[in-house]
C-alpha cells in the first residue's frame, strides 16, 4: 500500500508533538461514508517485554465473507517516551511500516484507540488516518476525555460522549449486557458512519473482529521475543 510522505518529523520533543497535534487537528475531515464496505483493516499494537520495540499488527477482514484475507506485523524501535495524550508519536511509526506491507486497499481502517475523542481532537486514529489519507475509526476500550452516560444493555444501543460543550464520540454497546466501546471519528467519516462500521465489524465479541484479531496477532508476536 502506498502511503504519502509524513507531514512532520517523528524526532520531536513532547512540547513540539503537542504543537503538531494542534496544527494538524484542523485537517481532520469528520464527514463522509463508505458506499460499500467490504475490506476492513484492524490495527493494534504491543510492546516487547523490555519495552524497547513497538510491535504493530494489521489484519484485513472481509466483512461479507467473515474471514481474514491478509495479515502482517512489523517491529520498530521505540523512539518517543510514554506521554499520555501523545501515544501516536510512540506508536504511529511502526503502524505506518506495517501498513506499507498491505497488498490490498482496505475500505476503512479501524484502530484500537482514540480518534477525535482526544483532548486535542487528534488521537491515534485521526493522526494515522490523516497521514495515510484513508477513512479511519477510533474504537477504544476506555474513555480518555469527556463525559457520557451508559447506553442501553442491548447491542446497538448508544450514548453521546461530550467534552467542552461538543460531541466528540459515541459510546456503543456491541454485545448485549457487556461493557461498551468508545467510538470516534478518525478521518474522512462522519460519526454516524463510524458507529455503523464498528457495529458491522462485530462478530459476537465486544471488540470489533478486525482489531480483536490484530490484538491476538501482536500478542503472539510478542511471545517470540
């Protein structure tokens, strides 16, 4: 898969990283739909036991056939410190390496992390989505910023996530009576579309199937270190 040149350097200080987030957040497109969803790429990460390498994994899942059509992993040395709110600077370089291995062009990229639901509206799904200029969704297991109420107990129930008087995401129940996930726009999709895609990607588990499989992929790779 061809990826455009990065819009910034990765060798930056945390202060500069915050400035980059603020500069690029305005470029995120929060509208759009996918006409015919077929291939959905799930992206997840793990770190080696000594925390010196980032292990990125991508699984391309055929939504209609319910099967994996492609999977890849990549390892890259960690160059950026752990700073809450700046995790994309620690993780995105390895993600970009693994995405370049893709032979197919997914319709949407689904990230185990935040998108617009971020203090500076520029979480991992938005950062990488903007850099690759593809439709992307953030689907996190926990709330990073903002407030929300719990949705109903049935699958498909939703509730808004709000912060500073703005709706920044949606809490989504992906399975009856299990913990919800926290969905936000990554890039080039509306929030409603992001929620629809998340629900379409679920195959009986709380976590959407592509990112669930990507999580298993990087967990297996981690044991090889």
